[in-house]
C-alpha cells in the first residue's frame, strides 16, 4: 500500500496529526499482525515431527509475552497518554492553564511507556538471537518462512514506531507541557 505520509517531517507536523499517524499506521499494524503471527505459531506447533530444532516453544513464549505487553501498552497510550497530549495542545492554543491529570506531569506516563519500549526491544533482540536473525534460506517449511518474514516485519515496524514516540512525540509533549506552564504562570 503506498504511504502518502512516508518521509514526512514529524518533528514539525501538527502533534495531533502525528498521534493519528502513530495510531492508524503502527497501532493498527500491531492489532492486525499479532493475532496473525500467533496463528502461524499454532500451525507450526501442531506439526509432527518437530522440525523446529527445539526453538519453537521458547520463541513462542517470548512472542506471547511480547503480544500481551504490547496490547496493554497500546491501550495505555490511546486511553491515557495520547488524550492528555491532545489536551495540552488545546491548552497551548487557547492559552489555558496546564490541564490537570491524575499522574501529575506528562513525564510520568512517558517514563512508563519508554520503560515498556525498552522491554519490547529486549524481547525483539532475544527472538532475533534465538532464530539466528530469521534466515529465509535453508528452511524447507513454508510455515517457518512465513513466520520469520512476519517476525522480521514486526521488528521493522516496531523499531520505527518506538523511534517516533521516543525521539519525536515524547520530547514534543514535554516541551508542550512546559509551554503551557509558562503561559499560565504555573
Ligand atoms: Fe504506540
Ligand atoms: Fe509506545
């Protein structure tokens, strides 16, 4: 699918458009791919004899842990962090005081999200190590090739997703909060 937003400079785009991009592209990708990858795992586990060299169970366990963490992570962003960033942007535009939040500063949920990003990144690295980098050659099993391709695509998308949040969205949200505080003298 052609991506009209590829190459856009998200450091200067309106912050609400950046959030819509993250949700529509990266959160939607995860919600589609995570269940699909689990189906591929189930097909491989159900096959006899086991041609997996013993890695399918530890790999599947890592994947299931990652899936559970990510699904809860997406909800926290969509229900707590992103709506608060949009409220900060509205307050900045209207010159209103910094909106109140039960977590205090936006730095707190951001710290939690970045901690979870680090954890997801460690699981991705562990899955890559376990499979020797998702090699496409050498496997005669189409399920394995499909699994390795899907895990490789998951990693690529997640790395870009985390980069957009850690390096662009989060620093912009922290600056936005500081601007609101300055404008309202709080
Ligand atoms: Fe996200
Ligand atoms: Fe995130």
